[in-house]
C-alpha cells in the first residue's frame, strides 16, 4: 500500500486538529523551559496552512509540502516556524512530481526534512530538541526499508514508537539549544515541547493511514 496524495492532505488537516487540541499542553511544556509560545505558534502556523491547502490540493505532493513549508515559515514566530518550515521545504525536494509515496519515499522525505532541521538549527540528537524524536524515527525507518520491509503501516508504526521513546527521554536531558539552554541543569525534568509536537505529527500520520491505531 502506497501513501496517496489524498491521505497526505487528510494528514495535514488532522495535524491542524491535533495541534489545536494540544495547543495549551505544548505551551505549558514550553513555558517550563522556553518562551511559552510553542503551542500558540504552531497553532497559528497550521491555521495558515489550512488556508493555503485548497489552492494546491490538485498539485503534486512536492508542491503541497512546499506550500506547507512556506506557510509555516511566513506565519510562525520563534524557532518552530523556521525549523518546521525547513522540514517541509526540504522534504518537498525529494518528492517533486509524485502523486503517491512508497515506504522508501516516505523514509527519504523524512530523512531529508530532518537534514534540513539539523542544518538550520545547528542541533544534534541529545540536545533536547525536536531531533530527539525525529532522528530515532528516521533511523528505524531507514533500517526497516533497507531490510526489505515495504509496509508503510508497519514501518511508520515502529518509527512512531521510536519517536515516543525519544520524546520521553528528553525529560532527563540538559537543553543545549534555544532559550531552554539558558537553564542548564534546571532544564532536566522537563519534556521538550518540540520533540512532543514532532511525535504528535508523526503519530497523526500513522493514525491517518491506519485508523485502528
């Protein structure tokens, strides 16, 4: 089973709903170690995405992702706008012209998106950022695809579990990037909001293609 363009659009709409539902939770996480605006900013960004999607829903997946990225960069303040915007913009470059995605395509676009986040944010796994959820997810997907697993649901399911584990592991980490890094050791004991929103976005994709999840 491939991931269709219709499912991509459905996922993005579902992400908007999930971010709206978790806006206050994400903001509370960010208030403990950051600027306290992560949920508010992401909500604003995906509200903007929703206004743009009708204009590109007949275009290819690469164009859709490019539109998402540009909407996030232009409408979201703080670090999350440029980082999530860069994720979608970089992901768009490897799925140009595609109307559906294989599991290998999905793994490739997630890897390229993560590469963009690393380049833009100058962060690494272990720095208590969104990468602590995204990198383990991408790693397990690459391993599964290389091993011949061609089930999007199975591979993405493993990736979501890896992202969830990485998200929880940020609680014990010292923040080394962004406003949270100013707290030093005091950032220990708090879950990273960026890792949390990244996990929610991946989990929403899995739930979109496999509602029984």
